[in-house]
C-alpha cells in the first residue's frame, strides 16, 4: 500500500497569502488554492475547520512574520539605530512577499473591523519599535513621535503615491526623505 502524502498546513497558508496579495480576501477560495497547489480540496479539511480558520492562520502568519520575525532579524544583524530602522523598513516593505500581503491586509482592514484591529496591533508594534530606535539618539518625545510617524508613512505610502518627482526618480526622493528622517537632531 502506498502512503498518501498530505499537503502540509504551511503550504495552504502560504498559498492563501499569495492569493490574498494578488486579489484580496475574496481570492482566498479553497477550490482555487487546491488547484494552485495541484491537490484536491479534501486535504484542506484535514488542517482547517473552514475558510475562516485558514484566514485567521494567514493573518497570524503575516503578523508574526512582519513584526516578531523582522525585529528578531534586525536585532540579530545589529548596527546602530539608523541602520536598524532602514533594515526593518526594507525587510517589511521592500520585500516581494511581505509588502503585497501588507498592502492587501490594509485594504481588507477598511471593510473588516477584526482585520482592522489586527492591523492596528501590528502597526502599534512597528511604531513602538521605531520609537525605541529613534529614542536612542533623539531625546525630544515630540521629535521621536514625528520621526516614527513620518518614517512609517514613508515606508507604507511610497508604494501608494503616484506623484512625479521632476528630474528625480522615486528611489532618489525616497533616499532623500529617509536621510532627512534619520539625521541626528542638532541640539
């Protein structure tokens, strides 16, 4: 008798996150995921009670990967606060995997209060980390809060803004804005 190989739970979650990033929560359909995985949908129910259980686990995975895992990697790689701020932004918002998921969750949160609450928790953790890092070289609480807010808005908003920048590229303007935010205050 040949043993049946089950599709691991993690593959269902990853495929769900890929579908979410591509088409929002409505694109996360069990049959579509099974087709993309090349399996039948029956295996899904061996791991999840229903679609909502999968959606919750997808959000758990996104939350863990975009907060705890990013912070852990940034801290392990070390460097000064400015280097850590840049690395955290790159890991979260420049990645071909996390950035599209993050943007999809933000869109989803506009229509679902439970997702909005989860996004608020994630953003609060990210802002808290920024405050701690800026606080290592800024002493004014208003300066720390403003820099944290602007850095976070730059990280998220640069993917949504459609403006032209004259003779400068988007990359150049983002680099200028980042350098401005990361400067040590003169005091």
